[in-house]
């Protein structure tokens, strides 16, 4: 299916473009948490990379919530 692009061109489906700043953010996030090399993160499929980002973010949220809970000491 052809998609109309803002410039007036058409594209044959798929992702026309992914914001470069978002890509940099995802790469930095995964590299920071896993110490994965830049080449490995960039070689990932977009959907796989997004899934990893979502999973790490969920873990971070859970850990932060646990850290904020008051500790009970007897």
C-alpha cells in the first residue's frame, strides 16, 4: 500500500523514518543498562529494540517503587 509522505512523495509502506533523537535515546538507554556495544544495539530490529527498552523501563519502575516503600524494622 502506498503512503503519502509530507514532502508529497509516496512510500511503499514500512517506517518512513524514525526520529534520530529517539534512536539515540534508545541506544543510550540499552547501552547504559546492559553495557552493550553501539553496533549491537543498532543492529537490532526496531521492534526488538523497543521491546528491550520497555522491559528495562518496567524493571526500573518496579525497583524505584520498591525503594520508595518505607522499610519496616522490628
